[in-house]
């Protein structure tokens, strides 16, 4: 079930961020992404604590990405990593370029 839950959210052209709402790194990632002009339905924050399978989801994310911490960011089915990786991508100027390439922005 955890595998199907995660895989159903990772889609071409879409950004999926697996979060825990109380996590400061998750909130930082959410804030940064929420400031960008995404097309409708191409940005999803997935609260992994809203399900009884939180631990299983984290185990599966670890299997996919080598880490089970939140947030876990996927863009266009590609694993970007966690908050530090994501913020670094933004600071290098690669985030907007990548989001435009996958057609996620207005």
C-alpha cells in the first residue's frame, strides 16, 4: 500500500513533495515552492502523517532515495532529495530552469 501511495503521486511534469507538517525543513520547502506560479495540479504536498502507513511510506522512500527523512522532493518523476538539496538547486539557479523545462510553471 505504501508503494502504491507514493508511486501514485510521482508523475511526469509534476512536483510531489512528501512532508510532515511539523517539520521545519518541510515548511521551508513548502514556502519556497508556494511562491512559484505553478500550473493547476502540478504541485502536490503529500502529508505522510495523514495516513496510518507513515512508517511504511518512509521505508519505501528510503528504498527509492536512500533517505527516509522529510521532505522528499520529486520533480518529473526524478528524485531531487531533501530540503538541503532542493534549496541548493534553487540557489544555483537550476530550480526555475528545471520547472520550466518540465512545463510545471504558468
